C-alpha cells in the first residue's frame, strides 16, 4: 500500500505546470497583495518557495502542520530528518545550526529538543533550510542552518490571532494561545502567549549481542531490553515587546521572551541477559523517572537606521539570555534471576546558562549594481553544571564519585565578515569572507583540572547565478563551515539514561571543519536540480562500549579522519489543474566515512533515497485539503544504520465566520510507519534499537483572526 501511494504521488508530480519565478516566490505566501518595494503579483498560497540559496517551507500554508509542535513541523520540512532524541540532519548529514528569527540558539541538543516540542506550530510562519549560507551568517553548523521564523503581525491598529487545538495519539495533546499587536503612529506593541501540553508514549526495544572476539562469529551473551515511556511535557511561553519609530529613518525594538516548562520521562521496562545456552543469567524489572524543569528568559534590544544615501543602512542587535535547567533522576532495577543486586540510583543535575550576543551590520552601496555588507558579532557564554549522583547501599544514600561532577564551561566567539555583491546583466556574484576567533575555558572543579583552547578560523563563501534567459538559469556556491563540540560533548563525567546505559563527553574533541559545494540548474522554478558535495575533517562519531560484567553500555564521541556527503537534489512544482497542485522533492545522497572505527562493518556508505510529495486540493473557495507523503530508504549515521521509514499525513481545512475563522482537521503518520530503527556492529558487540514513536495523531485545530 505504501509503495503504491508513493509511486502514484511521484508520478503525478512529474507533469509540467505553472509556477512562479524566483523573484515572485521570494515574496508571495498569501493570496492578498502586500505593499512591498518591488512588484508583487497576487497568487494563491504556496507551500514551498525555492530561492537561490535556500528552500522555504511556508508552515502557515500547511494543513497537516496545524496543531503540532515545532519539532513535528521540522520532521516535515524538505530534506530534514529528526531522530528519536530530537537531533536534526539535512540531506543525511548531522551537525545542523538552528536559528529562531535569524538568531542562533545557544541550547544543548536536549534543551533545544524540549524547546521545539514546547513551541506550537501555530506560532511558526516559515522554516528556511539554508544548505550553503553566505559569510553574513554564523559559520556554525556543518550541514547548514535551519531558520525558524515566527509570526509577527505588523498591520496598523489592533490585529492578531487566537488559536486552540486538541490532538490524540497514544496520549492527549493540547495547545492554545494568542498573538496580538497594536500599532498607532510611531508606536507599536506586540505580544504572544502559548500553553502546550504534549502527552507522549514510546515503546523501545534494545537488543545487544556480545561476541567472544572481534570476528563476531561466536556469541558470548545476549542482552534484551524493553521499555514503555510516559512523557508528559507542559510549557508556558510568552513574549512581549515594543517598537518605536524615532524618525522616518530610525526604528528601535525591545522585547522580553520567556520559556517556562517541565518534562517528565517515566519508563517501566525489562532487562534480561542470556548466556550461550540461552538461559537467563540476569533478569530485572526496571524503572526510570526523570523530572526536568526550565526557566529561560531572553532580553533583546535592536534597531535599524537608514542613511541619506539610498540603500545604505546600519542595524544592531543585542541580546542577553539566562536559562536555569533542573533535572532530578531516579533509576531502579529488581533482579529476579540470581542474587546480584543492582543499587538504586538518583541524580541532581542543575545547569545555569548565561549568554550575551551583540552584532552590528552595515549595508553600503558602491558603484551601480554593487554593494558590500559587513559587520561584527560577539558571543559570550557561561554554563555552570554542578551535578550530584548517589546510589543506595546498606540503607543509606552514598555519593557516586565516579559520576558526581562540577563542570563550568566558558566560551567567547568574536566574528567579523564582509560580503560583496555585484550584479551584471546576466551574472550575479556574491563573495564573502568571515573570520571567527574562539576562546574556550573548561574548569573541572571536582578534579581541580582546567583546559584552555583558542583558535582563529577563516570561512570564505562564494555564490554565482547566471540567467541564460528569463526561463533558464544556473547557479554555483561554495562555503566553509565549523561545528564546535558543545559543553556537554566535552564533559567527561557520566549522564545516566537508566541504570544500565549512560553517556559521557570527551574533553579531547576538536571542531569539525566542512567545505561545501553545490551546482544547480533551474527552469522557470518549475524544475530545479542541484548536485552537492561536502567534505568534513575531524568528524564527530558516536561510539559505544558494552561491559558484560556490569551489563552496562557506555556511549561517547570521538573524532575520525574524514567524511564525505554528496548527492543530487531535485524539486518540482506542478499545477495539474485549478484545484490540484503538487510539490515534489527528490534527494539521493550518500555518506562516506574515511576511518576504521573499532572493526565496524556498519559504517560502509549507503546510497539513500529521500522523496517528499505534497498534494494540495482546492475543493471550494473555503474548503481545502492536503496529502503529504515522505519516504526515506536505509541510511547510515556514523557507526549506525537506520532502516527506511515512510510517513503519510492528510488534512482538511474549512474557513468559517466570514473567513475570519479556520477549522483544520489532520491525521499524521496514518499508517504508523514513521518509526526509528538503528543497527550497529562495533568491536565485539552488535546493537539493534527499535523505537515505536508516538507519531500517529489526529488533531483538530481552530484559529480566529482578530
């Protein structure tokens, strides 16, 4: 059934149809005409906008995205795949930088995943997938940048929207809130609030086989783990700000953004170890309870000033973020197979993050059709993480000195860039250079050890676009990027997932450096094709070690020599008739690692196919429907191989209340096939992990424009 639906939808998409030019799609996402500084023709809403350097997913035009979270929406963004832990990849490559409204986030992977789960999709306007950013952007993110653009009304008077939704998967999910703004003369006030409750239940199965030697021919023992999780998440997010027009050429803005939430992961499971005779030598009932809370506040002040020279302007942006994160953990295991006792464990893991960022950007016109952008940015980060782990023995709690640690991380990044633009008759040239100086100071207070490092890196970028005719064009681009290890990647002490699985950082990790190239061709924006090649050195790769004596798996990261990511990307837009349009994205890629990691045989390159097909149906003027299908074949993620997955989602939308209201009903992952299964064979151990995710959800949502 999945193959039939995918084949039919792909076949429909290859028909030729009408599509806007690039200049038109740069500005058009609404059916109404907006007053802009360029000619805009009113068209019907589009889901994807292909620009020369990015692909834009217009979330507000997607029916099946309504009522979900930012993480749900990202899983449907073109070329983006979300792992079971919330880790992001673009075109099969990990190491993605995430921006919110053009500002780089400073959260860890886990904190970012929680934030995205707590951000309702109703607040998202667009998602930009930027695979080859110019030097104006931060050099972070070897795979590129995902920019999440939130809604911000700017019409005069009192305007806004209110929204509410209810969804049901294995658990209930709700979110509600509003966006308001009031503009009069030179003053403007804006704000939004959203409440999110996300119930979630996941089923996990882990199988590990321990062999007698590296040949992996004779089994020594087999370990089988299962768990069912209950993961309620509650968040309250609000933002309030004001903007003031000091003069016709100067505008200022100030806002406060708060994210307050809590998350709990309660898991009941089993852990059984069998010997060579397939007899249980360890059989335990397990329980894990992790309670997390976070309080994140951001204070931002920004402004724009236009000089007398036409096109010359200056903008600035200063931001201070303070975030408090608390996690209380408890793990227990009751072994019934023998007299081996597993001590209960508990952990107190606080973390406080303080980040200051400031940047100034200038745009200077030079001669006719020439301009230069340049600017500076400073980022200063401090993260204090005094964690305490204890175990229960002889009727008392004792500190586990192998895990307890006070870790403080300080990072400073100073950047400057220049970006030159030159527009000839048919050729557009953009060349830039960015430099970033990084200074890191790690203080392992528990061990009285300090580690300091600093380095200066240069990041050139170049993009060319040549228009043969009005309908035919070609482009080429190059950029150099960096992916720095986070403070959690560098912390060598343990972070327990349960009594038998923990991870620890590697203080010897060094940054990844990527060189990315792309060449593409476009015809009317109906059809776009590109070939890309990325080369990365000092690649982060996750490795694990299973200890049969303690039945414990330890996960960490190391650097390996090189990796290559290359492929072909094709997008096609077709309007089959007035009521049916199809968007197709087709990507074939391969990841190749140049390293022999612990006798691994799962790191070999795999050619992977990713196809996304979106069908939009205009049934009547006020009734619309949507059907989305995505398929990805088997792929490799470092030492892991991920099985293929398929997702099919449908939705219907009806305008009501004189078109001020909108009711949407959607059903995601209809066939319950968007699951996460990975396998690996390293040293003397093979691992098979299966996650049955809580993705099949029916949602009804209501939105009203004020």
